[in-house]
C-alpha cells in the first residue's frame, strides 16, 4: 500500500481507505483491510453504523485513522459539539482523526460552524478538519472562517463515470494542499461503469495490466496527485482486490484508452 500526506498535516494516509456507507460486512473485512494498509476508515453519524465500526476497530485503534462526519442539520455550534461527543461515544474512541462536514448547509453561517470545528481541535476531541461535497467557493469561505487550522480534505464523488471535479475543484485542492477523498470510486458498483464502450475499454485495460476491473477503476483515480479513494466492500476478498489498486501506475496508453471511453 502506498501512502500520501493528508492535506498539509504531516500525517500519512493510505491510497486506499475503507468506506462504510451501507456496509454490512462485520469486523472481518475491516480487519483484513487494516492488515493490508487500508487504515483510513470512513463513517458518518448519518450512516448509523458508528457503533459497529467502533466495535470492529476495538483492540487496534492505534493502527486506524478514523474519519467520521457531522450531518448538516447539526452545524450550529452547540449541535456540533454535542454531535462530536456522541460520535466519540458510539465509536468508543478518545479522539476523531478527521471530522468532516458531510454536506454544505447555507442556512447556517459558516463562521459559526468552522469556529465550532476549531474549538473541537483545541479541546483535543478531533485532530483534523475536513469537509465533504464542498465546491471551490464553499472551500474558500470555510477556510477563511478558520483562525489557525487548515482544511485537510474534501470528500467528493470521483470515478471514471463522474469526472466533474476535474473542471475546477481538483486543481484548486492540489494547489492548496487539500486531499481529495474520492467517494463512490467504483461508481457504486462495477456494473455501473459505463455502457458497452466503457466495458470494452475496461476489459482491454484489465487484459493489458493483468489487474482486476476494480483495481483499474481505483488506480485510475489515484493517477491524480492528492487523491485517495474509499471504496466500500462487504467481503474480505473484495477488500484484498481493492487494496491491490495501490503501488503501481496505469501506462499512458491505458490511460488514453480509458480517457476515450470515459471523457470528462
Ligand atoms: N461524503 C458523501 O457524501 C458520500 C457519499 C457516498 C459515499 N461515501 C463514502 O464512500 C464510500 C464508497 O462509496 P459507495 O459505497 O457509494 O460506492 P463504491 O465504493 O464506488 O462501490 C461499492 C460497490 O462496489 C462493490 N465492490 C467493492 N470492491 C469490489 C471489487 N473488488 N470487485 C467488485 N465489486 C466491488 C461493492 O460490493 P460489496 O459490498 O458486495 O463488496 C459495492 O457494491 C461509502 O461507503 C462512504 O464511506 C460518501
């Protein structure tokens, strides 16, 4: 597993993390992922699974980088402070490694929300601040509202079939030293990876590389600096396959095949 810096934090995170939205795999796939280096585990108060994630990582908390999210309905100061305490309790941990605003909420002043996030850092309850589904403008406003801290990451949808971040957000984050945590990097399932031409392109590249379809799709995301991926997999065998997406690079010929079949 290759690692990369989270934002400008100095902390190393793996290329491949572990998504848990609609996760039903129990402890074993998570354990296997951690063994293989997929040590960033992503959950959210909105996923209603923090308790089971907490149980799965009990006993090896120190090997895991735990990312969770606060829901937009809790962006008032007191609500965030309470939500963080509740996530800590459900996860049975002392500190959240990355606390992310799940979606923007224009109804609540961003200064209040970011002030609360910074006070959680100061209180030692969270280590780093992240956002999710934020545009460039929303990222700028959120960063300006912080006094000392820097936004470490923006978690956004990115896959062969959704390249919309390539129009502006990706280059902004790369320039600012913000990590893109790519969600739904397998397009929520390999069957959704394009029509006939997409399927043909992926097959051609899997033949050229002797990698699996999932590995090709994930590695394609990783060709971009500052991007890591968080596929969700319910089985240890899928986790093993996904972890094999790190540590190699698609050739320029294979990238061109994929680019032609999955244009921006
Ligand atoms: N911030 C946000 O707003 C947001 C939104 C959506 C998702 N997310 C995060 O991103 C994570 C991943 O996204 P996602 O769950 O939407 O979709 P995804 O990771 O793109 O796709 C998951 C699907 O791919 C399958 N899969 C995984 N590895 C595979 C492999 N090696 N071979 C074949 N199939 C494989 C899974 O099957 P099995 O489960 O059967 O293994 C599952 O059906 C979520 O779990 C969540 O943590 C965040």
